[in-house]
């Protein structure tokens, strides 16, 4: 039983780290695209560029949304894990906070 709980903890850790990495990549893409926006004026080419960039940002936001939902599920699962197996959850928390930077 302890092996299965430990295995579950390891799986949760791996999935949590993966989701955090995906979330950071998407967040960085969104920030990078927002830095390149032009000030809107009467120029049609600039307006088209702004529209294109806004569409890209919207797309990345939509992609990030599903990752956020999945991340929230793992956070809820971690809270349940804390209640069911506090010792393993404490080890998991230590790994996340100290060994994954």
C-alpha cells in the first residue's frame, strides 16, 4: 500500500511539474507577443498587425486556459493527498519547493 501511495505521489509530482512548465512557456509566449504591439494609428498595416497579434494572444490565452484548468485539478488533488497521506504530501511539498528550481 505504501508503494502505491509513493508511486501516486511521484506521478502527481511529475504531472504538476509538467503543467507548471507548460504554463510558463505559454505565459512567456503571451508576454513576448504583447511586447511587440504597435501604437494604433491611421495606418492600415499597423492596424492589421495589431489585429493579428491580438488574435495570437487570444489563441494563446485559450490554450493556457486548459492548462490552468488542469493545474487547478492537480492542486485540488494535492490538497486531497495532504489529507489522506500527510507524510508523503510533506515530502512532495519539499521536493517541489526545494529540488525543482
